[in-house]
């Protein structure tokens, strides 16, 4: 362990951009302005090279071979797990399960924990601003077990109705599954309160951290969430790899999610026994190169630090909010006081898809649609919104380009 | 440049999207079907009144983008009074137009030719064809929802 204290490096967005090859691409002859980071972030050279290096220098199947390459690949994968553990400050590597992404993580908990612990009449509390991936897995397990789903409503500004939540909690509540940051609205939810209130009621808490981990420092031991999931691809890492954090005692008590190789201790036709954590939940050959690549992404983000990243992104969000408010026909959806770098909006008389198409031809990539959060759209009685979601490599000039391209939309539709 | 947004959003299309013709429910409709684009949440319901083999009346209700509403509006004007066979033939010509199979000229597409620009915006072709798929579904009498996916 190094005890050297790093001198904070001033945040240099140009230097960061230089690390992301795709950002110098042009689309339709225009500079790419990538504002769809909430859907997936771009990858720095360090991550791209890391994946190539794995296949070129340290690749074999893991946790099996006695040979050199297998051991090298295993070491690299487990070193990456340790990086992820440190990144989220989990108490142990046994609490860090590799999954395909947040969706698989939630499905794993809903199926494994849910089948073992839910029965008819038990209640699962979700919020109105959940992504479909934190709704549908719970509906599936509720159908199988007879458990009931309750929903925390949101205010016009896009905040959770905490008083209603308090009223929903009871001794029937077994699980509270909640997003950390809303992907459609940007709202940062008051997780500490939710977790302490849920625990006081005897319920567990699963947090969907997809939209939080690229923007905020997270600390599993301080947060005290029971489960926390996120996807690597939103954290500048590869797609197809994500993390389920779970408290060790809970994971230990849960039955396996999938059966197969790697997750067993012994197998006979009379019965099998399971491997220790985290491998009990990692059946089959894992996504080796991308797991190692996620470690590289964690290194990259950690070297810059969330203090600098957060300050830059908050400044971008404030600037973009001000710019868009200045356009009369624009209505921002989601104005919670505490937001991550996500800006959802509508323009009077113009459908979000038409806006998205016109922006696209200006090189500006935004998401349009329901953002896999149809209940949020229903809440605001809209079919879709336009969403600009910012990353650490975005610039104030790119916000200007967004505003200018929105003026072009107005011209065309005026 | 092919695919400039101003080629797509021509005045005629904007006019139809802002002032859709034949919008609203249709009392006494004999056939109807819903179209749904789950990718974007756009929805349309097409109502038809058939008199024998002839489409006597058409109306639609839509929640969608300019392209889907304009296409539905133009379709409603074009197929009114046509036979089922003629409407189906028109759909085939229109489909070929927006997917780039034909120029559309001389195909009797009239105002629909203004939607030819959609071919340069592949992600938007489904918007242009949603109401037509719903119309076809209604004619088949299935009454079930059609999806673009």
C-alpha cells in the first residue's frame, strides 16, 4: 500500500477528452456532441487498451487451470474485483459479485432472495421513478410468491413523497428497492433516510446505483444498503459487466441463482454443494476480459476523483439548465433540488423524437423516449422526453451546441 | 446533403402534424386497431367504417411525433373512398417509398411523396408506417394491437 498523498490535479477536461478516442469522431460532418451518457458512457483509451491487453497477454479461463495463463487471468480478474471493492468501500471481496449488468443483479436478488424469503401478503416497496429493470424483476417474483408491490409516488418536482413512504412501511414490508439517482429525472434520492427507515421497519434495501456511480462517490459500509447494483458501461467501462454488492451474511444465506460450473464445491448425482462467495453466484465462465476492464475504468475514474468530477458535472448541469430555461418553449421535467447531471425536457408543440432527429443531424446525441421509465412518463402525462445526460468529458461549448441545435428545432417547427 | 432535417420536415408534413385531418374517434366504426411503437411509446388507433368493400370513413387518434401524425393524417385522406384492395396496394407503394425501394413518382402517392425523406432517417421509418400497419390490422379484422417491434 502506498502512503503517498496525491497532490490534487486540477480538472482538465481537454486532457480527459483526449483519452476518449470516439469523442474526436464526426457525425454527418459535424463534431460529435455526446450527451447520451445516461444510456451508456464512452470508453477511455485506458479501458480499450486494457481489454486488448487481456486478450493479447493474459487470457485463459479462470479459476480452473493449473497453467500459467489461467493463473494470470485469474489474478487479473481478482485484482479487478479488489479494485471494485475499494471503489465502493465494501467490507470484503466476497460481497462483490460480477454480473452482466444492473439488470442481472436485480434479477438475481429478486429470484434468489425473493424465492427464499417472500410469501403471500409480504410487501415490496418500489418508487414511481424506477427504471423498468427495478420494477419487472419484482413483478415476476411477486407473481410467483403472492407478494404485493407498493409504490412511493413522486412530487411535481420529481422528489419522493417521503411522508407517503413512511406510511407504506410496515411489518409486512420485506424489501425496499429504490434507485439512487433517477435515470429519467436526475433526482438524487435521500438514500440514508430511506435505508434507516426501512431497516427500522425490518425491511431490506436494494439500491439501483446505475446513474449514481458515474457521478458520486459511494461507500457501502457508510451507506448500509443491503444490496447495491450498477453496470460497468455507464462508468466508462465495458458493456456486459456489472456488479452486485450484497452484505455477506445475506448472500451466504441465499440459494444460488444459476447452477453450473464455477459455482460448485462438489457435484454428485445425489446432490451438490456450493462454492464460497462470491463464486456461488458466478456460474459458468465469467466475462473475464470485461471484468478486468471494469477494474481499469475504476482506476481511471478514481484517479480523477469524484470531487472534481462532481464539481464539473454540477457546473455543466447548472449551465445547461440556465440555457434551456432561457428558451421559452422548453419545459424541464424534474427539478429536484438535488440532481445528478441529467436534464429531461419537452419543447412545446414538438415531439421529442423530432427534436432528437434534428439534434442528431447537428451532431448532438441525446436520448428521446420513455427512458425505460414509463411510470415516470405517465406521472407527468407525457409520452416521452428529451434527455441530455452529461459526463465528466462534456464541455460548456457542448451545452452551447445543444442550445443552438434546439434553436434550429424551433426554426423548423415555427 | 441528403438527410438534412429540413428535407424531412417539409411544410406539408408540418401542416399535417399540426393540423391533422380526420383526427378523433369514429362513432360506428366497423373496424379498428391500435398501433404501438414500444421503443418510443407512440400510440395510434385507426378507426374504419367499411361499406361492403369500400372504406366509407376513416379517423384516427394518435400520440406521436410529427412524422407519425402527418403520415396518419395523409393516409386518412388518401384511403377514404378506396376499396380495401386499393388501400392495401397504396400501403405497399408507400412502404416501398419510405424504405427506399422506389421514387414514388407516378405511383399515385400524391402528398405521401412528401414523406420520401424518411428513407434517409432509418430510425424514423417505423414512425411513418405505424398508422398504415394499424390500418392493415384493422382491415384484417383482428382488432389486436400491432407493434413496430
